[in-house]
């Protein structure tokens, strides 16, 4: 099948590679080169680099404007596939040919910018969907779906790579089988972008809930909490299921070393969170035990 592929980040470049191995990609749409890293070096998107490696035609644009529409019409493509493009597809483009989008949840659960992260936080709607874009936000007819699960201790960043592999296979099968579209059924839920402010930890929640949240916000925007007025990023943590120190009364947010020398935080629902890897402000990431050894007196997250 002759296709247009629209995508930008690293995971989209992998999807492009998988799809280009099975179909003729006539055109690749991606976002323009952008500053990257601390030195803000202007760099092509991962999809640009992959397309060039594969010898594919590339058009860089932040929006599907008149110029992009003309290029789309001239491509001769039968269908467009979208994987994390990062720009809206206007009705004018939707009218030209079908646009299929790979989405990282089981729609209609978690419509929006961060579906995989929200499915990890809430432990629902975990999987991938291929659906046909329409004028709504992730409301189009479903083409194919596959339920998935998260591995133990898997972060959102790690899961996204694995889900993209599964998604590439799902797209390829759907393009081959061309199943009849079906209307989304069930109660929709929203997955808006998670900001840094949203990523501040609330230790009144249970350790189980906080563990999922920490994994879901790794690598972006990364969970954090204030300790003595300074932000500390929590990179890895897990529920403390050892049962030690269970009789000791502590306030929510109190940081302590357990009898088995693990660093814990008292949480809601009479639970505690074992800190494993943290990053204090302006410093490198470090083992929680090393960070604890540098603290003095009673420690608590604000």
C-alpha cells in the first residue's frame, strides 16, 4: 500500500522503520529541526533521520498548511499513518484520504496527550489502539486494538518503546486486513499533558498509587517533592512490603531508615514507600541511602 507517514520522536522513527519494511512510504511528514540539549543545537527529528536513512521523501512542517496539502495530493498515497506527529491534522487533510493514528491506550479510555502515562497511573485502559482520525480529540472509529500490560518496575519511557513495537505490528496487520471501522464504545476518560506542577507527589496517597505515578512520570516530567524547601526528584521507588517498623507512628511525608536499612517515606493508607533512586536539586541522581546519609536530623517532605 502507498502510504504517508507522519511522526516526529524516536518511537515514531521505529514505527516508520517497521512500516516501511512492509509498505511503500511515499511521503514522510515530521516537525522541523529544533534545538536539542543544553547547548540548544538545532537537530533534525529522529523521524527525519530515519526517513533519510531509508531514502524517503520528507516534508518538515509544524502544521498541515496549503503547501503541505499540495504535497500530500501529489504523493499518490492511499492512506496516512500517524505516530506521535505532534500537530493537528486539519479537516482539509482528513478529506483527502483516510488517516490512521496509533494511540497508546484502549480507547475511549485516556483520550489526549499522555494516554500511556494515565493508563499506568490509574491501572486501566492499558494497551494500544489504531483509529481513524476525525475532527474530535481521539474520537474516531476504531480500526484495531490490543490489550497489553506493564512489566514490574517498568517506567513509561520503557513501556513506550515496547508498546511502539507492538503498535507497529498492529498497524501492519490492520493495513493488510483492513478491518471494518467500529464506533468507540464505553465511558471516555481524559489524558491531558502532565506538567511539572502536576508531578509533585502527594504522600497522603497510598504507596501503591505513588509507585505507579513515579513510574508514569519517568522520564518526563519526573515525580518530585520538596525536602527542607528544596525539590528532590524521585526516579525509582516501590511499596515497602517488608512489614518492618509497622508499629511506629509517623506523620505523612516523614522520611526514615527502616530496621533493614531501607529509606522509606510514610504515606497514606498506613503504607510506606521505599525510595531507591533520587536526584536532589542541582545534583546528580544518587542511591536513596547515600542521599539519606547526607541529611541531618528528622527528615520530611514538605
